[in-house]
C-alpha cells in the first residue's frame, strides 16, 4: 500500500480537494483545541504534510508519521530555515516511537489502517497525560469515495458510534465529533468529521 502512496506522492498536492480538506480540518482543529508553542504534535499518516505545515507554526514541533518514504520526502523538501516538520517512516503500531506527544492529529489516514482498535491503543500510549487527539476521516460511505479503487482502503469511512466505542475502550474521554468539510464529487456528498478526545491520565 505504501507503494500506491509512493507513486502518488509527487502529484499529491495538485488540485483543490486535498488542499480544501486540509484547510477545513485545520480550522476545525484550531477552533476546538488550544494549540500552544510548547506542544510536540504527531501527525499520523502525514503524507506530504498538508496538515502538518499548517499546525507547525503554532506549536513547538510536528512529527509526521507515514509508511510512504516518498510522501515523507515531500515534507523534507518543504522544510525551510524558518519552518520544519520532522518525519518518521515506521509502523507505530508494531514499532512504537520512544516519545510521548501533547497531541496527535491525523487527516484521512485512519481508513487505511485495518485494525482501528490497535491504532487507538497506540495513539493513547503515545500521548502525555491529558494529551489530545484530533482525527479527521470520512463519515461512513458506500465505497465510492476512492475513484481509483479501494486497494489499501480498509474502511469505507466510519460510523461515529463505532469509533466512539473503540476510542472509549482505548481509554479516551471527552469523545466529540465535529463536521469539518464535505467533498462533493460525481453527484455525491462525502462528509468529513474531526473527532476530538483526551487521554484520561
Ligand atoms: C489519504 S493519505 C492522507 C495524507 C495526508 N494526511 C493528507 O491529508 O493529505 C493517507 C496517508 O496515510 C499513510 N498511511 C497509511 N497507513 C499508515 C500507517 N499504518 N502508518 C502510517 N501512515 C500510514 C499513507 O502512506 C498516506 O500517506
């Protein structure tokens, strides 16, 4: 699956849709979470850093996690003297980082991870006490969102109640859903949520 994203990396930022999603997800996050310049943030499934580089000026550091080296190369190419995003190319479910974060953000990556329950447990263990998650993804859809095929797509969006249950089982509290954006394509609407929650201890 990382091969699919490796092949897509160079053209990933072209067109409006992904830019619009990242901008609206960012606005939804900052309207709900008080980001601070002392915070170290993880962007899970960061891709080319569309969300990471919006968050980076507001916090101490952002680390983009991704399985696609080519996606992460796009991040490194965007780094400048004044704004940097760190990267790590590893499966944090099987190989956790030796770092705890103040918060974890993610946009449109969770549906590419088969075991959502393990992903939430992994997020929980990578957070400092009282840390937050702010995770964007598709509401449940009929499988038509990925017009180039569903290879590597393990979830056709998510039912809110199912996600809430998995997050609470992982230990998260204050689980809240917020509408962020709606992608309109081929006469269909695909709403995107941001779910926010906190580590309980
Ligand atoms: C649809 S893209 C979203 C990229 C970026 N967040 C954005 O909004 O443009 C999903 C990204 O998640 C990454 N990904 C998929 N499974 C992953 C995993 N288990 N761990 C880390 N990254 C993963 C893919 O390589 C890809 O870059």
